[in-house]
């Protein structure tokens, strides 16, 4: 199964615990085992553009769509046998202790 793993920063988090492993180790283990196939950091929300099409007109605005204190800082595409395995992989990511990880199973168009 394929999962999109969104790495989310939560600046309001007051107590941060030590991550289980450094990010470099997570990347080596996860990508090295073929459990992640793509991923990267994202520029901050101030660099984002929101694109809409309404009544035939394209509307481009600065910043993210939603007003929130949390923001998506990066992503990884996981290949896991099950949701449980994807959760195990996500739980070892260092940002799981100082932000949050959102997992979304992909939904192929041909289904």
C-alpha cells in the first residue's frame, strides 16, 4: 500500500521530547529498506501560493489555504504492507515528537 506522509510543524507545542532517532538515521533506514520512495522538505507557508479557478477566472493568492498555526514542512511517500506498518514507520520520524505526522492512504484513480 502507498501512503502520503505529511510532516507537520506545530510551533505551539510547549514540551518537546527527544526524538527516537536522528532524521538522517530515519532517512537511511526508511529509504534504504525501500519503505519510502520520494520525499522532501517544503518551503515555509509564506512562500506558498493558493490557486483557484472560479467562473473561468484563475485566482492566485499568497500563503496557504487554511489559517492555522500548524504547517506542512515536508512529505514522504511510503510503501508499506499495511496501515499498521506505515504507523510504525511514521512513529520513528523525529517530527512525531515535536510536531505531527499525518498519514493518508493513496486512492488510485482506477478504482
